[in-house]
C-alpha cells in the first residue's frame, strides 16, 4: 500500500509541474505531528497538497481539497487526506475542515487553521487540529 501512496504523490507532483500551476509551501503544527507541505494554488476551486510529517515517525500524506468559500481574505475548504504514518503499517483517511486567512495586502501569505477526524486502518480513530503558515509563489 505504501507504493500506491508514493505513486500517487509522484503523479501529483508531475501534474503540478506540467500544468504550470502556482506552487504553495507551508508548515503546520497539528496535534498529531508537524507537517511540511508543497501543493497547488490554494485559491483554486480544487487544490492538492503533499505533506511530510516530521518528528518521531516520518510519514507522507496527500491532501485534496475543495474551496467552498473563495475570497481575497479567506478560503474555507474541506476534502480528504490519504496518508501513512512511518510507525504504523496501515494507511489512514482523514476529512479536513479548514480555513486559510490572508490578512495582508499581499495575498501570497496566509494562516491556516485545520481540524480533521482521522480514520486509520490499524488503530482507533482520532481527531487532530492545529494551525500553520502557507505561502503561495505567484
């Protein structure tokens, strides 16, 4: 199953590079771990992101989102996560609910707040939430 996630991540990055899309990068401190991310433009109606969790167990996660509200100052989104935690053999599915707030004149920088129930295959379900920073290279 790890090969499927890795293949999906590679295909995602290839699609981003081929489409000449705007790239975003972020760092998030969620209750389960700290994540570094790279993804497509978060101001698009649909966007994607690859995340790497750091700390004791290193894992990878693909996040795909849909913006229900897209404004200059704020985006409100939901979608799904598919990932693996380096310490566990199984995969997990998550359903994020997030807000990206862009309070400055330059709308490239924003603050992210996200909450997500996580449904792993090998352990009990849990809930994670946290905040982060995101920058979009335009």
